[in-house]
C-alpha cells in the first residue's frame, strides 16, 4: 500500500515507513493511503477470537504493507502489555439506554493518546531502519497537556530518538503539568513557555521551517520530526480500537454481527473521529458519527452550515484538550470525499483568509456520515453530576462533552442503534473541575484534588497519577515565548 498527499504531491506514492518517518508531505499536505482496505463480517468474526495486540497487528498489517506481520505483532504486544494498560487497553462498559462507553484511558498517562503513542515510537524506529536513516530524530512537540505527556512516555529511552516538549506554563491542568515535570528517561527534555498554547505551537512550526536551524541541527547529526496527530503513524493505531470495540459488543451480546452502531467522539483535532470514519469506510457497520465539541464549536458550525471559520473567539474550557480552532485532520476527510485538487484549494483559502466554504452538495455528502453537537460548560458540569448520580459512573470533562452530545442526538433522531460513546481521559486527570461539577469543595492546592475526589466517590486514583503527584519535580525549565528562545533550547538539547 502506497501513500500520497492530500494536496496532490507524491503521486507516485511513498512507503508507509517513509510516511511515518517524515510526518508531513512535501506540499504541506497529510499522507493518506492510496486506497482504503476492505474488511467483511468474516474478518470481524475472526478478529473477535483474538487478543487486543493480535487484533491490532491484523488491522495494522492491512495498512502498513512494508512492515512484516511479526514485526507488528511484536510491537503491539510491547505497546499494549498488561502492565501498561490496566486492566486492558480498550474495555467497554454499559450505560443505560443502549449506550456503551469505550474507555481509552487505562494506559500509562490516563488519556487516550496512549493508545497511539505507546505504539507509534516503535513503528517510527522501524521506519528509520527501513528508510536507511542513521541520523538521530528529534521529536518536537507543542502540547496543551495530554499529547506532551503521552509522547514523552512513548518515546522515552527509544533508540536513535530524542524528544522535547514545550507546554504553556499556565495553560495545562496542575496534574498534567506535574506529570510532565516528573518525566523519566535519558532522552527527554521538557520546558514551560511563558505564553499560551498558540505561542508554543507557532514556535515549533517556525523551527521546523527555518532552514538555518535545520542546517545547524544537521551538523550535529540530528533531524526534526513530529508526534502530532497529522502523522499517519498516530492515526492508524486508532482505527484498531473501533473495530475491536465492535468485536467486543458482539461478544457481549449487546449487538449481533452486522448490526449498525452509532459512535460519538469528543473531538479537537478531528484525529480520533476520523479514525472511526476510516473503520467505517473499511466496512465496519457504523451508522452516524456524532462529532462532539465544547464551547469552541467551530466543527459544529462547519457540519451544519458548511462554513469553516477560525476567525472567532478562543475559549479556555474545562475540556482543554479540545480547545482547538484548527482541526488538522479534517483535511483528510476533505481529500477522501472531494479529491486532492479541491482539498488543496480549500486549505489555501484557510491559510489566506482563515475560512472556507463548501457547497451544499459537498455538505450533504459529509452529513451522510457526520453530525455535529456542542456542549457548553454548564451542560458539561451537569452531565458529570447526572451521570454520577444516576449511573454511579465518574466521567471526565471531555467524556462528558461527548455523552451529552450522544444523549441529545439519540433524543433528536430516535434511532434504534446502540451508541458507542468514546471516553478519552480519566476523571482524575481533571479532578478539580470534576469535583466542582459534583458540587464538592476544591482544595487550595489543585494537586490535592484527586485525593479529595477519591474520598468523595469511593473510587481509586489511577496509580500512574498517584506516582506523578508524589514524585520529585525534575524538569523545572521555564523559557520565553519567542521562537528564538525555543530554538536555543532545541539546539542545546540536540547537542547533549
Ligand atoms: C486529544 C484529546 C481529545 C481530542 O482528540 P482529537 O483526536 O484531537 O479529536 C479529546 N479528549 C482528550 C482527553 C484528549 O486528550
């Protein structure tokens, strides 16, 4: 299977290893497989008998043809081992009224980013070897919280790579900050930026496209790469858990093989929900994809009006991992539905005017699969409280955004299908806001919030978070917010 750019470059196709090593296509587009492999009900039936790592290897091998099945199986076993994902990588729990929750936060950093970032570094080092690359890769990450920690944990102590993370000093939750500041590993660097997430992201992007810096790094035998969800290596592991979830729903008797399910995903960069769309295109019986946003409802507007407009106010919400105005992976959907020429045209409009409009016919094509809902802050808090009181289930702020959207969708459309709601983080990662939503008192020190939440609800703080809270802070660096400040940190770390 060859890979091509969403904007038309690489027409002859590149290998999956090259796409994973490079991250971004040479015309600024994203890599996509030339065609989508197909699965049938028999494939799903066979998969049902397998463990999660085996299911992962089977699905990945359809997309990554230049990786051997044995390589993929070894990597999946290492990534999704029982000591990393407790009790298992992607368990499903039932809620009332044909709703099911797919819990993707049982990994080492307690957010769904682990599902991709435990596997991707392994695919990445193999890609370096397959491409004959002998330089060291420096993975640069700008994070609003969850990606940074998951990438650090995934890439720590991985051969031939270093990882450097920049986070906004006041733009992440207290628990998230502590998780990053206590990171172990011989190849990691973490720095706070005296600015917001946009400053961090703009700095990283500017470093990537600065020829002088790239040359200086070359001199030390280092090249830059990214771990963001624009990389196909991060997207492809996410397809697996939708197919796996369908298997588990069949095994539990919740649905019969062939029944359609609807899926609701809390969405920021459009990566997670797009992975579900690929699974649907492969042949997984999925009905509607409900795209759930928080108060930053740019995608809800796009899915109802066909106008994507990022000239709008940016809100800092209690679901910060979805506070995003540019949903990069939407580009992949535009490409699949409308082709590379139209996709490139729309992306140019976005770059030049900060907005683009699709036609009514194009919008109806998208609406055949996608519907958008957004959840404001009050409703997010109310859903956390209602779900705890009525179902005895503790959910985090991002999951709450999705559950509220799913419930309104089911009311509006009265479909008979089962609804799979994707749960993306442990409630303890956002303990202070969850406590507030439950009507509890938030302690003065936010790092005490998990213990208070645990006491209030009689549930346990996940052990990786307990560990991070009690560990010594080692990464104390705080630097300025300009590109020059960040570039200096990058060059110094590359030399280490
Ligand atoms: C990253 C993240 C999201 C958004 O996922 P996308 O793939 O960016 O749409 C939702 N919830 C949590 C907890 C996250 O960390």
